[in-house]
C-alpha cells in the first residue's frame, strides 16, 4: 500500500534528519542527552565502543534475534508432550499453521504501529523518552475501549508468561540437582530473575537475545540427536490423538509457542529503522520451525505415549554431560525470557507511577520491584507449568496473537477514506 510507504518514509525521514542519533535508535526509555554519544547506530559512531556491541542493539538483526529468542523457551521442552496428545501429523500441521498466521498478525501489528507513530509525529509528539506500547497504539487508533482491551490481555498474558518461566527454572534444575525441592528453587531463581529490573529496555537486550537463541538451538538439537541415538523404546506406542480434551490441550500449548506478540511493539520501537520490521517475525518463525519440528518429532517417535506422563522432555533422557549442559543453558535462557516478558510490564507500571522518563537506572529498578514480587509469589504458589501453558494459550494467546490485531487492523482501515490515505 502506498499509504503505508508514506507512513514508513515519514518515520525514516524523522530518524535521519530531525532526531539525534540516540533517539533515532529507538532507545527512548534511556535515550538521555548524556548517552547520545554511544546510544545510537554503531555505524554512525567514530570510535570503537564495547557498549555499542553488547548493549545498544537496534538493527534488523537484533530484532530478529529478539523475536526468535522470545518465541522458543520452556515450550521447546513441552512440545513433545503436545505431540503425544494430538499425534505427529496434527502437531506438525498446527505448528506450521499457527506460526504462519502468527507472522501475519505480527505484520498487521507493525502496520498499525507505523500508522500510529506517523500520526503522532505529524502532531509533533516526541517519543525520545517514551517507549510506545501496543495498548497505546490501540488507544491512538481506536480509542480508550480498545486501549483497555489490549492492556488487559497483554498484561495478563505477560504476567503468567513470567510466572511460567520461574516455574520452569525450578522444574529444569531439579533434573541435575534435587538437593532442594522445586519451591525452594523457585525462591532462588525468583531472586535471580529480579535483577532484570536493571535492564532499561529491549534496546539493551542485544547480547542476551543472541546468546538466548544459541542456547535454545543447542537444546533443540540435543533433544533431536539424543532421541535418534536412543532409538524407539521397545513396544513404543503412538496412539495420539486418543481424547478430544487432550487434543485441544496440546493444540493450545502449540498456540502458546508462537505467542510472542505481546512484546512485538516494544521490539519494533527499539529498532533504529522500525519500518524494516515487516518480515522479521516471519523470518524468525521460519528459523523456530527448524528447532521445534525436528525436536518434537524425534522425541515423540522415540518415546510415544510415555510423553503423556512426562510433560518435560528432559525427564525421559538419560543424565549425561550433554543433557546437563542443555538444562543449564535453558535455565539461562529462561532468565532472558523472563526479562522479555517482564519488561513491557515494567514500562506500564513506570507510566502509572510517572517514572517512565527517569534518568536514574536505580530509581527505575526500585520502581519496577513491585512488578516482580507478585510474579515471584504466584510462581511459588502454583509450581506447575504444563496446565498453565495450556490455559494461557487457550484464554489469552488466542486474543493477543490473532483476534485483537486482526480486528484492530480491520477497524482502523474499515472506511474508504482511511484506506485511501493508507494507499
């Protein structure tokens, strides 16, 4: 659409001509004057800087790593369980279907973000010290009712997504160290994950996103190779799908796999050129397929119906150095994913208490602590993530990923005049 091109060109023009480099980089949360020298696109910097390599990320590659890393976390270990519930063929088909449809709605979100930002910049609104979020896009384009809808679904989804990561940490570490029970491990990992309050924005997840995707890549291929080496268990049975309720439970868990849309706008906003986001989510999803499809298929082929009583794939594999390495890497990645899920919640809370534009990272960290505490509490109270995965997929991801973005796009461009402006 030519209207969309005009909107994108307006953003690029404002980045390249009227905004300082650090603001153009999208680091609006921590884009202070003092940081303008090292907060922008490294291509515009005259001196080599380690922070530009490890800390200030806003390229299309950073966005791709963030999207791909955020999609695959603990769910990688539960997909074989889903295959046992619904069968090999359905598992593969639904992964492909949900992944492609999710990429399409992520594209719709990117279109709406560009539309919203272009309108606001025409009104001379500056986002130098402000991170745009999905509920604000809905508010600006469709009004307060849609703002409340987006805020409720996204925040609830991110809240339980964070809880799942803490529970998963305790579940995984138990396979290599059962000295403490899972609740005690949840206490420990809750304290570790609380340190994410010191990471200002998605602009600063460059090295973490890169490492996170490497960790899940290792784990996925470990599962695949270990299952193939193990071979099929004697008398293995592949009876799925057996029951309708199990089939839909597995389907909702697969739905959850491609439910990273709650942080899409924040990832876009952290880019130097957010108009280039259009196809990043699709490319990230295609890479995720190379991790999820082989690992889930190989595990189900090897163990079959045994997975119905083992929701965590690690539990069926013998303890080796390779498995322990996979467990440790997944623990680190879950810390990263916890930060991804919590950061938008941090932003929302900062805006509520009017601390979003503070210059002090320590004040911002203290402000964010009330967000971490209830998440920590819920993870201790409900120490099981399998049913929560499915519940979140069924009740929240369906709206957050598919229904709300599609409806918002249709309503935004429902009139002929709106479509004309965007063409």
